[in-house]
C-alpha cells in the first residue's frame, strides 16, 4: 500500500510540475473549496498530516493542569472522484494512519512509529464516503458523509491509539466569495455519531480508554475567513467550537480553538497547505495543546 501511494503521488507531482499556473486563471484553491464537487471523471487526492502535542489539559471541570508531554500524529489520505454528469455526486474513501507517544517523549518521536509502553502506531480507520450537492441552485453548499471503521487490533494494557467505535460523520459545507474574489467566508458544521459499547461494559482484555467516546454525538462548528493576495495564494484565520455530547456513555467534553494558515497553488494539479491551531479552552479532561498541519492536494 505504501509503495502504491508513493507511486501515485510521484506521478501526480511530476505531471503537475510540467504545467504553469497563470495569474489570470482561477486556481484550484479559489474554485475547489470543500463545498465544490468534482466533475465526472475528475480525481481529488489529499495527503494531510497533523501533529497535535500537549503538556496541559483540563481537570474534570475547566481548570488547567500540567501533564507529561503527549503527541498524536495523524496522516489522513482522501481519494474522491466525480461520478455524475451534473457534478453533484462524488464517491471515495478515506484512511488514517496514527502514531502516538506519551510519558514526556519528544514531539518528533511520533515519527519512529513504535509500539511499546509509551507509544503506539498503525493504520487505524478506513471510511467509504459520498459527497452530495443537494440543491442545484446552491452550488456552494454540499455535504460529505463517511463511515469510519476501526481496523486496528483491540488490545489490553497498551497506550491509546484511536477511538474504538464505528464513527458515522456527516459534514455540511458552505462558502461565500466576495470583495472581487479577494475574500471568502467558509463554514463547516459536522454531526458525528460514535457507536459502540460503553467503556464500563468493555471486556477486561480490551483497551477501555479507546471507548471513551462511544455512544456520543460529536458536533464541531468551524468558520474560516480567507484572503487571496494573488490567485495562487491564500491566507486564512479560523475558529472552531467542538462538542462531544453524551448519549449514554456518561462522558462529555467541549473545547474552543483558534488558528491560522495558508495555501499555495504550486501547479495546475498540486497545491500545498499549512496551518496552526491552538485549543484555548476546554472542559472535562480536554487537552489544551496545539496542532501543526501540512497537506498536499492533487486535483486532476
């Protein structure tokens, strides 16, 4: 699988660099927001890498406490294609690879992809997905629905890797461009259902900590404001309010984060994105760390 992904990425990269982006044409970062669906036969491949690291979290309420450093690396690969003549239905799949370290390990130790008393890594989820533009007269509104299936082994007495739940997530996207195409407001509202047994009912030979979110509803709400200095460049600021609502597991959380980032159109095919987010408040054992992200997107 790794060799196949490397081959696909290399092919896209070199084919993309053989083309130049004109300053006068509308680039992918301007046109293909998450709200915009692909035409039939188009492909969209995204490699998104993020490192979340924390040395603080809240206690059972909202007061901050210091903890030994914990770091969580996630690689999310998304592959979608357009299948409808009217460009209103896309299908694809998503898979995630994670590497986590605990106990004060260095942030970059996550790239060792180790499995021991203070580290765990592996392929964690795969998700079939569908994107739909439900209203023909509102092309800048769409939704993406995915079912994330855990594929990693369930083990006892090991560090946390990922949620041990089937996660059905639907994301709603809307954007509005204004100011002579120099500004764009993008909004996202998610509904995510975590299905699975309560942590209190888990078998003694399972990892109970990975069941903390089972039987809960995840509701992140995000707003991005972007500015385009040129057709190939955008910078943005964002804020997110996230809720984990208890539906029977007797556990809930909420948090607020602020961030900024930018995108650059490298070629007609390839663009790059980088961002930074900081969780500024939280409730009930919510981490108060920061996320550093780097992504590559190929659209052809």
